[in-house]
C-alpha cells in the first residue's frame, strides 16, 4: 500500500500539483519572450516610453533611473508613449531630543504619473511612494551627504515601482 508511505504520498502530491500548474498560462513579467496583449515584445514597449523632464535634482535622478531601466543604456526607439511624472518631497523628523534637534530624519518622495498614448489621451495613471531614513550628525557635509543618499535611494525605489506598474499595464493592455 504505497499511499501509506509519507514519502511516496508527498511525491505523488507534488507530481499532481506540477501537472496542474503546467498549463496555467503564467508568464514572467520581465522574461526575454514576454509579450504585450498586442503581440509586441514588452521590452520594446517599455523602451518606447518617453519620460518627460522632472524639475529638481531628485526629479532628474528619477528620470535617469527610469530611462536606463527601460532602455538598458541603449538608444530608445521612436516613442509610442509619454510618461509625465510629478513629485513631492517631504522630510520627517525622527528621534527628536528635548533640545529640539532631530537625530534622524526620513526623506519621503511621492510620485504621481500619467502614461499618455500617441493620440494625447491618458491611458494609465498611478502613484508611488518611498521613504528613506537617514541619521543626522554634527558635521554639515555628513548631513548633506546622508540626505543625498536618502534622496537617491528613494528615487531608485520610485523608479522600480513605476517601472513595475507600467510593465504590468503594458503586458496586459497595450
């Protein structure tokens, strides 16, 4: 009686589960053969997203991260979509001493974006948020450098979030 053996029962259960999932239609989002709903390759659709300039140092960092992630550092094809991003920055004090000095701060970056098609209509919109904590020190340069590092981390996180949301949209709708 093979079903009484725990090892054979587990092996049989795994085999049945594997057969059941074999035809489920799962497709990795960033795979080399991933296609959009229209049949185009997702990597080509992502590369054809033109990111408009965003004001400020953090905006430029966010834009550069998105462009590099979408094109892989290569030349972008003719744009089919335009991505318009608005950001809002905020600093939150943490660990405030009795004297009023903050030992730590959290840099918060919020982005709202619109994906515009070639016809000028908004076809998708969304938002992303990131928080990056950093410590404050007595040295001015250390504080400036810590804040820049927090801004860069937040911009990278926002870029990854926006890219993932756009890829999911383009893979299922475009």
